[in-house]
C-alpha cells in the first residue's frame, strides 16, 4: 500500500491562489464595446428592434437599456447555434465577431428604454 506524500505547507497555501490566477490568465478578455461603431452596425437590427432598440414586435425583445454583459451572453449563444428561438438571429449572429457583438451591446446599453404602451388619455 502506498502512503500519500505530505504536502509542503507553503505549497498548500499557494495552491488555490495560483490556480485562480492561472484560470484568470487563460480566459480571454472581452473586447471593449464602442457605442458609435455599434450604432452603425445596428442598422441591420433596426428592422426588427428599431433604430434605438425600442421597437418591439410580438416575440421581439427590446434591446434598449439592456446591460451589455447580458446582451453579449445572449448573442454568443445565438452565434454558437445553441439558441434557436428565432432562426434569423442565428443566421445574423453567425457572422459577428466578438468585437461586433461588444460594439452592438455597448450601443444598446447606452439607449434609454421607452414604454411600449401609451397611457390611456381622455378623448
């Protein structure tokens, strides 16, 4: 029967911090989004989502004001083909780069959401 070799106390204390550091170094940094570039790219999105992300059709989400991180995560899933809720989104997202997605997310995050229903007023 083999007996385990006792770990050196210094190595034991450093194992977790070094492991976390290695994981952080291995993960690629997400590119920073550019609002102006995202606005130019959003022209392809405008027919369904509106020029500022506030137009909604049945089943089409409002993009204006969404946190950039949330939109990036959703677009990455569409691009990977793992989300097929709307086939056109998969086709459109397939050609986007990480930078394109970050730019679009920055643009839509910078927009102010507007209510889709107007209050009833007296005639």
